[in-house]
């Protein structure tokens, strides 16, 4: 018995909850539809795949690209690394849509295109010193022959040498052209080649070229190897401060004594260099969440101290020649978004991108919830009051056709049986019992009329 009582109570509670929730279904459905439409329009979740244009194999761009790939892999984003010849190739890939993001060397874009308006910068990431390596046994000219140091300190000493200035897809040929022009050097006085990094390095070691130029971060394997190779020296740009004044995209830097190898005291003295900065450019159609993730990765990858910068010096937006991404600027200023510290990336991003729309939808939906209680009351009472129409019809027939009383009494019994199976919340049970009392009153009046008519017929007979 107790179990049956519990079952009845549970059924009543379920029925009450169902009755309460049923009128709210249209409002909830409308809210869901609006949110789905807003989601389809805003597209808050980023794509699962992006393309990053890097650079030649084993270059600094290639090394950094691999770090970005691993960083975004943790968020479920697949980064495809697209090798290239260098900055110029990367710019073309951005312009024609083959890449979503790319590393681009400062000062390499000497032919701005109208399509560059569709690009934006995630800031400058790191310094790329201009490494001019040369063979120690080279005697550039009569002046240098008389110097026992055998050290290059000026680009004017390169006359007559065979120099590799970088391949055509990179930014080095353009950069060197600007340096030659600043020194009023005619390139025709030198034998210039444009080999890729690896063949150029092999040619330098084999004596086929006298000098070569890299513009790369010190993390590049070729730079690391040449700095430690006997017989290969690095040019000291003694006029580095003057270069930075004449060419604003250049920065004077110093390679400190012993930074390459303290035990071997390499280099044996400070070496002055000029450096450009590398920017991470993106198409302005790239999803904002992707830009945020790349900016966060840039802070982790390029923020620590290095050979040429102190900790926290990069990434920076101070030297950008392109419009700066708002997402990147916000990350550099505020750090990791607050919600990402406590939520999974996909959920935090969804809330950030959708919070305004969610607020608007809820602001529209909340007033509609005021009609839920009246709708609920109407819905419950309708389940009771619908039978009053049937009861009134039977009552009218009893008055109009007394001879049909037995038939109409059977209809009343059937109506009472149906009403008995009607389930309503306890708060509206009184209305159900009022209906049953009214059915009973009609039945009582019908039976009384039927008895009176029977008595009259008996007395007449």
C-alpha cells in the first residue's frame, strides 16, 4: 500500500511538472532558434585547420613554425606549415589566400600591393640580425690586405667579391639592395649570386663564394653552425647606429662576447650588427579566436630572453607597418583571457563570442516568460472546462427531451468516468471536483425528474 502511495505521489509530481513546463516550450523553442541563428551568423568557434607560411627548411621560420604548430595542437587546431623561399613568397601566399598567416621580414615589402589592405599584424616577434659571413682568407681590397686582422667592418670592402645575397623569394636581396644604395655601392662591382641557404652555405665552405648573407634569428641551424665553423668570420657592422638612423626598419644590436660559446670565448669580442624585425601577418578574414591563440603562443615562444633581447621585449606592436590585430593587442596588454584560465578553450571562446547575443536573446525572452503562468493556468483549466460544454449539452437535452432521460443518464455516467481520469495539479483539484459535483447535480435532477414522471404515469393509470 505504501509503495502504491509513493507511485501515486510521484505520478502527481510528474504530471504537475509536465503541466508547468508545457506552456514554456514555445518560448524555449523560440530562444533556441534565435541562439542557433546567431551561432550560424557569428560562427564563434574557429576552424580546426589553418595554414602558416614559414620559410626554407631548417631556417628560423621553419623552427618557429613547428613551435606554433605544437602550441595550437593543444587546443585542437591543426596548423599546416607551408614551406617557402622567404618573406616575399610568404607575402604572395597571404595575398592570394594560400596561407592564413605568415612570417614576414621587416623592410622586405618594397612593392606594396592593394591586397595588403587585407592584411593585419600580430606584432613583431623577434629580431633578425643581418649575418654577413665571410671566409677568413678573403682579402677584399688593397686596404684590407694591409690589415692583419683580416676583418670586414664596412660593406664598401666587398668590392670584387662573390657574394650570395639570398634567393629571390626571400627578403635578403631587397634588404641588401637598400644597404648598398645607402653606401652608394654599385652592385656591378661585385659578383652576386642568389642561392638558397643550404647550397649557399656549402658553396661558402667549399670556397665557391667569398661571403653570404642571412637575415635570420640566431636559432637558425645555419647561423649556429657558421658561428662555430673555423675559418668563417662574421662581419662587424661598426656603423650599425648610422644604419638604424638612415633605415628606420633596422635596429642596432650587439652580439656579446662569449654568447655563442663561453668556454671557447666565441665570439672573442662584441660584434655590432643591424637587425630587422619579423612580423606575424594574417589575413583579416582569419577567425579572431585563431589570432588570439597565435598571439598567446607568440608570448610564450618569443617572450623569454635571447641573444639580442631581454625577457618580455617581444612580441611587440611598436614597429608594425600594418594595421594591428585587436585580438593580438588585447592579448599582449591583458594576457590570457580570464575565462580560458578556468574553462576549456572551446567553451570560453563560445561564451566570449556569444555573450552579447545571449544577453540580447534573454532580454527578449524574459518578458515573454511573464505569460507562462497565465498560459499554465489556462491550459490546466481548459482540461477541466472543456467538459462543461458536454455537460451543458446533456442538461439542455434533459429539459427538451425528458423521454430520453435513461439514454442521457448513460451519457452522464460516461462523462463522469472520463472526468474521473483527468489529471490536474493539486493546486487546481478544486475545479475538477466542482465539475464532478455539477455532473452529480445534473444526474440528481435528472433522476428526480424521471421519478416524478414515473409517479405521474402510475397515478394516471
